[in-house]
C-alpha cells in the first residue's frame, strides 16, 4: 500500500470529501476535531493494527504526518 492509497483511506474515514494533499494542515480542517482524533486512532488500530497515542497525533501538523504515523 502506498502513501496515496493511505491518504485516500484517511480522507474517507474522516469523511473529508475535498481532494486534499499531504501538505493540508490539520488545524485548518473543519472536520479535524476530537472526534476525528478518536476515529483516526480506531482506524489505525483496525486497518493497520497500530496503536497510536493522542500525543503522537498532536505532534502532527499535516495529513502527510498522519500518513507517516501509519507507515
């Protein structure tokens, strides 16, 4: 699975319909809130069998940073 596929999966999971790139800043996304963080943690566990902490997510500035957490 490549980065673009993971990006699409993240956008689908967070129900973001915009065609955003890796450099999209999380704090500028209306959909990125505490519920999205929880959804991302569940997504990472379910689809990638990865346990990601909230502190790791808080260190992310862009969607690309989230993708990197999953790789």
